[in-house]
C-alpha cells in the first residue's frame, strides 16, 4: 500500500521540519523558520503567519498534523515513524508509545498494527526491516518478550489508552509499582535522571522514561486537559506527533490536509445532502426508499464488475427517559411491523451492542439498519453507512454532531460509477432546522471539513414549525402531558415502502427523485471544483485551508491584464487512452521517465575519500543549557565508540551488510519513484566491495556516506531520465501545452527588497546576485514587469528530466515576450546547473517564439548559459 499524494505531502512537510531541526539545533527556531519561509513572519497585530512554537513538553519536539476524518491518520503515522527515526542517532532505541483515547480504538489499533496481512503492518515491516513488535500494557508488565536486548534491535510499539496512564484504578496503578519482571532494564540506566521521585526503579513507567520514546497521540484533541499534558510529560518523550482533525490552540501544526484532497482521492462521501422532512413518518419512509435505491444501484454496479456495497441507514433515536430502551425497542418494533426481517436490524447503544463480532462489510452480513443515539462515536467506522436518519422530535434541534463523521468514509476508497454512491445523506424532521444545520456544520468541522461540505433542502413549512412550540411554563408543570402530546407516532398507512417488492417493481418516490437531482448537481459541481484545484500550485490548497494566517500580496492594478494573458507551457506525455480516463496525454513527471530504470544494475563507482565528518558535529555542552534543544539530532564523531558498530562487526560479513544496508535505508528515506528494494540491492553491492575498516568507518559516519550514495543515485536517475526524455521528444511522444497561469495573489513567505517594476505589491526574498538581476534587467525600459518566481509548490516549474525546475524570475517584455531567468552564483554545483540549463533551453525550443529561457551566472561559466551583461544586452533587444 502506497501513500496518497496528500499523505506523501504530509511526510514531506514533516521531513522538511526535521531538516530545519537538524540545521538550527533548536525546536522553536526550526518551527518558526519553517513557517516563516512558507508564509512569512508571524505578526500578532493582524494574525498573519504561524504563532511561534509552543514548548508544551520541555525537551520533546511536539508537532501536530491536521488530517480530516477518513484521511488515513494511522497510515500517515506508520510512515512518519520512519521519517522521525531517520532523524535520530541510530544508537537510540526505537520505542514508540501509541496513545489512543478509547478502549475500542485500542483494540482496533493493536489488530491493525499486529496483523501480518494488514497493509499497515506490511508497511512497518518493510520500513523497519521486519523487526517490529507490538505490545499492550499487559505484555509490558509481565516482561513478555520485552527486555533490553530485544528493544535495542527492533521497533517496539506500545499501544496504550490515555486512561491506563492516569493511574485512577488498581489495575492502572501497576504501571507505577515495583516490577521484578523488568529488573534487567535497571542495569542499562546510565544515571537516575529519568527516575520519577518516589517510584521504584523497576516500575514500568521508569523503564518507559528510560527509553525516551516517540509518542503518537491519536485523536490528540482529546489529550489537552492539564491531566493529559502531565501524563505526556511523565513519559519523558523525545518526540510527540499529534494526529487530529481539530487541533487545539496550543498545537504546533507542521502540516495540514485540506478537505478537498480527500475528495480528490475518493476517501469521503461528500458533500452531505441534508433533507428536512415534514415529520418522522416521512423520515422513516424516505430513509427506507433511499436505502433501497442505493442498494439497487450498488447491485447493478457489482453485476457490471464493481465492488460489493450494502448501504446502511443509521437511525438516530431520541432518548426520552433514563431507560432509553423503550425508544429503540419501539423503533425496532415499528420497522418489524413494516415487514422488514429482524436480521436486517441491529441496536447499538451504550448498554446494548448487537453489532459485537459482526463484520458489517462481509457479504454474508444482512444488516441494513442500525438504531443508535450517540453510541457510534469516534472510533467506530463502517464505510457502508450512507444515510443518517434522525428521529428526534420536531421541537428539538437534531444533535448529529458526534455521529456525522460515521457516514463520511467512502467504501473501498474509490469513485463509484453511480454518483449517488459517492455522497452521504442526512434526513431529519426538525422545526429548529437552522440549529440542526449548525450541528451538522459542527459535526463536519469536528471531522476536519467545513460548512461548504453540505447542501440542504427544507420541506417543513413555517406553519408546521410554529405549531410545535410549547409554553415553557406548561411544559415545566406538566412534563408528562407534554411528552404524550409531542410523542409522534409513526403513521404506518403513510409508509409506502414494501420490503418484499422485487427490484423491478420498486418505484422511485418524488422525494428520492428530488434528492437524486440535488445529488447529481452537487456531484457535478464537486468534479469541477476538483478540476480547478488540480491546476493550482500544491501549496495553495493548504494556504486556502489556513485562511487569514497566510500573508498574501496582490498583483499591482497596472499589471492585472498580464495575469490572464500569459499561459505558460509545460511538457505533456502521450499515454495510451486506457491508462487514464479518456484523455490521450498527461502532465509529464519523472515517474513516467523512470518507469523502467533499474538502479540495482547501475555502476557503483563512488569517491568516498572526500568525506568530511564536520557536517553533523555539534557542541554538546552548549546544548545542555537549552531545553529547546532536541535530544535526537545526529552526531558524527570518530572518537565516539558506537556500541552498535562493534555488535554489527562481530557478525558474519553477509549479516554485516544486511544490518548496515538497513541503517542506511533508514537515513536515505523515500526516493520516490525509485523502489526501496532497488536501493537496497544497490547499497548491498557497494558494501560488498568494502573491507572491514571501511565498514567500520561507515558505521561511525553513516550520514556522510549516505549523502554520497544518495547523490550518486540522483545522478544516475537524472542521467537515465534525461536520455528517456530526449528519446520521447524526438519520437514526438512529448510536447508542450499551455497549462499554468500567474495568480492574482502570491504567498512569498519572506519578502525581498522593494525594487521598482515588480508584478506584485511585494516579491519574495532574494540573495545579492538575484537582487542585481532584478535591478539591472527587471527595471530595463523595454521590460513590462519582473516577478521573483516562488519556490516549491507555489510558483511555475519546468517539468522534465530534472526534479521540477523552478526558475528564479519571470519577466515580460513590452513586446509580449515572456522570459524565464535562472540565476547562478559561484557556489552552486556544476552538474546540477548544467542539467537545468539543458532542460530550460529545451523548454524554450519547444515553447515557441513568445518564450525564452536564460541561465545567468555571476562569474563561473556554464555551457549554454550567459553572463549578466550578455543576458541584459540580448533581453534589451526583445
């Protein structure tokens, strides 16, 4: 199972932040700079920028990822662990405490991470060399396969609930008590700094504290009470990763997933269609008809080769008395009275759980109706749940906030042929419909979505709404009378649903037709919105999600006309029509150029003599003074004896190679689209040719060696991709097509000096040589405007055999020529610049007469590039 594009973006953001930590050696400085470079500095007066880092748990990096419900939080966390531990010194044990808020989620998480058939466990195995162990609290207390030797050699994940660490009952207090089973760990303690006062050395809590674990906090918005913050501190973590759809104010967000990304990837059934009926009878009748309509569509889809779906209605009953059962039982009786088989109906409340042990997704399961109140809160998931039918009284606003998230997950994470199966539905009969809608919006927000994600139809007339208001004094004096009057019975005669009708006989009611019409229109609008979004730079979706925090600068009024006129060409590749829906070409990416690249067969000649180990050294004494300093950054030092190095080198050569390869793979991380297996074989070949001394040196300075190997892999991949690119260009399989436009606003992050003639109110930051280019060429008399093209995910890029190339400047001459300029100071390496220059010049050849590309260097000459003076002279004639 591979990451979706938005999930990969989250991992990239996390790795980017970890890169800043490695550079700045301070958690706060790294976080603040990370966001400043993206969206500009924090300004408390207008609220723009990201609030500074909040040091909630001293000495632990504490970051948060905002992911809407159904966004695959667990899978993101599984991949994030690899990124986090790649930033650690390999001598540290890989211990993870995975915290969940509820007991049902605890078991679900343990099963998911333990089951060797599950894609999440398979991913863990491939990322951590099949050395992964999952523990529950009981295993740890008994010391079951849990000792210092085992922990040193594997990824250990301890899945625990918040409650189990709060020590509120006898069972939970065992975590804080003396424990002879864990005696072996005590001899490993380097000092007693981590020991909690008044708690025995052998207590599980002290062993966990010694391991300085990474915490994964699932649904972290539940962990914000003071009690929970103390509980997190108690664990002495080195890193905390929060995952939630609704981050709290004190979160340090490093990445957020916009809701539209989940729609693009077909993870959710949105928008929600909300239909307010005249009364409860209609709610039930329409829910039954709609369920059957959806099931018929699903059967038809399955007959045509689609996947099995059995749409389910969640009936949300109204609690009347302390003894809730009457309401559920009554509703169940009414449904049975309509002839619905008992096997189709289940009750799930706080006290009754008829769903236990049932696989709702299984073909043999017959459940189509689940009756509940709010028992299906977070942690319960069934993608087959399509319809939420609320049977609250007319006079109450419907509280669907807690339960709405349960109908949002899309079955099989794919787009279904019938548009009706790509949306979800809420049916109500509420006189306080506006309040009900607020509850729906809140429910969407709790799941990480917004008020844009639902559509409403209100059929209840104002007259009907008025009749249900009652005198508060009367209802206080005679509550039983009110309950009797307001108790709305279901009028069987008005229910037109026949459970025994054949598929052909079933008629579509006018309401279902109306709901379908709305659904079709909404689905169409959503498709259009997704198309529009795909044209935007990647980061723009994230910036939209961040709203007013993002500091934007508008295009100058005098330049507005240029924005619409210039369309920038990019490279497209011809594909066979079956590859993607109905189109013959798609935007070129490196993935398609590296499809047949076999790294494992490439040459392994690398010059390792130049390795300098200063790269990762830091002053450890200094760091003691600063509690913001992370405890996990990398250190390389020939003088430091790495006990793991000696342990590895004592093994036979093949085992040494396996272990060192694994360590290097951890550091190399994701080199998509080159498969991990290819990289593994390639590194293995390099190590095979080395002697013991060289292997020992690698173990001491593995980051430096890995950087060299990574550089070589990039060079080989670039060279292969360039060859493929030129071949496909020659055979007319690649062409250019207008595809990108400048925006009306930009988000430059940090801004540069104000230089006249710029396209926007302010432009992005520039180094000294770039400022000279802007001054000398950008303000020339024949240039209409200059713009500092933005970096990754924000600006225009030339897509080709290099990783996307973002030139430094976009300029337009008054005669209508659009010029891209890439500047090169003296410090930048030659081969990379030469390849960019070749790509840029090829882009100019293919883009046509109105476009030009210049690589401009300061002093160091590159083939195909120009000096500043020469470029200035040529551009002045355009």
